[in-house]
């Protein structure tokens, strides 16, 4: 079992409020039809969610409004940003939303519970992939085993746009890409966790990672697709769901490298690695790798909690699973997993089960 994950402290970021790998989840069957809907609310659904969920949650929000004619789900009431921005908006900026969703299942229990949430629903997995501009000849022949060296050679070539990196202190994708680089060396270069990472970051593995300014540029996930398509960046590491939703060329990573595996070997490899992120006071706090699992909750201060529960009910229904899994974006988890079965609303209870033991180990 993985060691305990440290308490997370995040940099304060102002967010405008209101405005898979192999071996995961095969074999589950849907138990009956979708659970009956929560009480209807004559109001607007508000969402704070990870940027990689934009396409999927926007679709489901529209579906909910179409099915519940007393509710509305305008895009102005949906904010999609880094997952740590989402939790910070709720805990430090008094932002209110009917649904909060993150790309790291550890964040809701550790940052929102018990004051701002009482449970989470883990609904899907989507591993990291390497996205690249397929029109750049330097990427010719790139594949699962050689992407580290091909990527470095490509972005070091004159005229090739840089590699996009995310702020690891505000976005799990930032620390996940660091871990994917480290794990590529572990798996394909005799355990050398710096063989790929060391080209793109300074700071020894486990310490604070500073991007190499010669070949990287910091960007927000919400802008990544357009920046890649317009040639501002040439490549990036992101979730498969984001790549598929935005019709981007990508290379699948080894399941362990892409943080898409939860077998004994993967959990052991993850335990050996870490990086550091900045706290709100400027101090450093460690983060360890974990399988990429997306989770959602209805915050305790939600303006329309029944509407939020109705959205989660739709999310884990066959209709929601179809939206998530289109094109292979997500591997939906059914029954959905929860850290607090006793706190799950009755309408969701038939379709959730307790987190598996290996996952619980990341929350203790």
C-alpha cells in the first residue's frame, strides 16, 4: 500500500466564481436503470471543475437542463480551471458551486472535507499522454518507448516551438507530467528517473522542479489546445480525455508512466518518487504520484445542492458513462467509488461503493 500522502497547501489563485490504463475497472455491470432524479430545483446549475472536464461537463450540464426543464445550465455559471484552483476558490475565496470536480481524487478528502464537503464520488480515469504537433517532422517515429528522447531532440531543434508545462502548484497536470517524465526513465532507462526529467526541469527529482526556459513555456490547460493548433507550442503532456476531446495527435504512454495503473509494481514505483510544490507562504510541500482518478462532490455551501446531486446522478448513469467514454476519453468507474459511503445522498447510494483499499491508502 502506498504511503500516506502529505497534507496539501496550495498557492492562493483568484478564480472567477459563478461566471486509463490497463487493469483498472473491467467487469462492472450497471445495476438496473439510472437512479431516480433528486428533487427538481428552479435555478441555475453552477460548476467549478478541472479544465480537462470542460467538454464533458458542459455536455452533461446541457443534458441535465434539457431533461429538467425547471433548471438551466449556462456556460457563464461554469468555471473550468486547475484542480487546485478549484479547491482554493471554495476554501479561501468563498466561491459557491453546486458541483466541484477535480483531476486528483486526493484533493476533495484532503482539502475540502470535512468543512466544505462530506464525500467524493470517483467517477473516471484518464491517463497521461504525450500530445504533439504531427506536422513537425522532428516528431516522426515517436512512440511509447522513445518519446522522451524524441521529444527532447524535437524541442531542441531550431524553429520548433517549445514544450508546454503547467504550474504544479495549482494544477495536478503540472506534477503529473513531472512524474510521467521521471517514470519514463525508471521504466525505459534502467531506473534513471532523471534521464528525461533532467532535460526539461532543473532541481533534482524530489525537489522543487523549475522548468527549463530554453525548451519549455508555462501555459494554462484551458489554452493548450488552441496554442498547439496555432503553433505556439509543439507538445505537452496531458490527460487522454483532453487530447481526444480536442482532436489532438498523441502518443499513449506505458500504463505506469501515464499514471494509469494500480497494480503492485505501479504502486511501488509511485511510492519511490516525489516532487515539491509551493505553499501559500512560499514554503515547499511534497507530492507523490498516484493513479489519475477524477472525482466530484456537491460542496456543503452549494446554492442548489439537490441540483448538484442530480448532476452527479447523471454523471454516473449510463448516459453519463457514454459521454465520458466517447472516443476512449475516460474509463468510467461503475459503481463509482466514494471515501464516505455514509454521507452519500440516498439517490446516489445504489450506484457507489467504497474506495478500494489501495486507493484508501492515498488518503490516510
